[in-house]
C-alpha cells in the first residue's frame, strides 16, 4: 500500500508456519534474526478487493541491528508518536495495542 508506513511482515508462503514466515520476513526486510516470538493476536480486515489477516507477535532477542534491505525507510518510533504516521486501517489496531489499549 503505497504512501503508508507499515510494520515488518509479509505473505505467508504455502506450507510455511506463521513463526517461519515471521522469521523469513524479518531476515528479508531487516536482516535480523530473533530468539523468541510470542503470538499476541490476529486482526482480520476486509478491503473492497481482498481480505487479510495480520498476525501480531512480540519478538525478543533481536540478533543484529535492523537495516532497510528493501529500499524502504525504517524508524524506531515511540508508541505515543505512531499516530503521526499514516498506516493502513488494520495497523491502527496494532497502534492502539502498543499505546496500551485493547488489541484484537
């Protein structure tokens, strides 16, 4: 979705576990590995032309400094500052969660 900021992640490949997808996407997009990933909640969202499900994880033990490997800009942003950025509609629920509100 051009023009929007987004959290790291991407499409799950056929036969891939959610954890495997998360680890692959973090390597491909940011060049990082993680020690542990805990599933927090999932968000289902309906667009006019498709349905998506976002799976939200808490990751710990990041094994390298994140780098933008796919030519996108990356930023560390405090939860209370995330609303200053344009995110796709389902990501707003993640932002509410990060701010201390309800997740799913």
